[in-house]
């Protein structure tokens, strides 16, 4: 592969190929990515070494962001040895990401590693009785509350929907309550919206709500209990 020179106002450099005789001196060691797989959001550390001939090392985090690290260099001493470097990055969304690490002045020469990020488990919903026979809400496990959820929406299955934030109830987290107008079974659908710095995604769960519900009409809940106090 022929060398291609690029001239700037203050420097001239060349993109190097593996066949270039300087490649042995101008390189990055094998990189270590820890962890290489996990559940979103996943924070990974990329570590390696580079010769001080490289001047600057780039770390392309799957196309989301590029980090640059300067390598100490003394032009009078030449290539004296290896310098350690590391990058730290959080992948917010599920996907397979290719990390590339190499010389900033020669982006065609790099080491690569793959990171696989999977979505967290889909929230499991439970329909709960509210303060009256026609009032209901849904709950899910409290670990959902620590996820990077921007907002949530529940379609109650009767032509209405509500945007909301989950409310902590201790052993569970809950949606707002909803009052149905007609007897029947309804499919309540919750969509949670995850938002990271570079991406976003959604998850959807459903549960069946039956009204009138068989629960205690004065059941103490986050919303129903308050209403019961003023009846």
C-alpha cells in the first residue's frame, strides 16, 4: 500500500500500513476492554500501551465519542519505550460496539475490540386495586427506579393514557391510579423511555386489569390511601 502524505501548516505526516517499515515502531499494544459485555448502562475501561513515537492515541468508542491522549515524546531521544493509557466510557443503550484505538495521525491503523451491551430485563407488571372498585394502578419491582428512565407512559386500554414517573412504595414502585368507567378486562401497556448521552431506546410491558376489581375498596395505597382519608 503506498504511503499517502498529508501536509498542514505546521506538520507533515503519513498514514501507515502494516507493511510500512515504521509500523513496528509506531504502534499500539493489544488493548484490554473490561468488561467486554454486560447490561445497559455499561461502563467499560479500555487500557493499553503505546510507543512514544505515536505522539497521540485516539480511542473511538463505537462511533459515539473519540477520546485523545497525548503520549510524552522527546524528538531528540527517539522512541524510548511504551506508555500506558486508558479510556473510560459508558454505553447507555443495547448494541454491539467496535472500539478502535490507534494513532491519531494515522486513523487507518488501529487495534480493535468488541463490546456487547444487552437491555435490562423488561419490567414485570402487576395490576393492583385502587381505592374503589373501578380504580386501578400497576406496580413493578423497585430496581426499575434506579435505571436511567427519562419518562414512562401507560396506555390504560380504554382509550386513555398517562405520562408519569414511578412512585416509590417501598417493596414496589407504582404508576398513578386510573378510574375505569365500564366493567371489563383491559390491557394496560407501559412503555419506559431510556435516554443516554448518545442514544435512546424503549421497553414495553403489559398486564391485564379487571374491573370492578376484587380488591379492598379502601385499600391503603399511595393515592387511594390519601383519597380514603378525605371521604
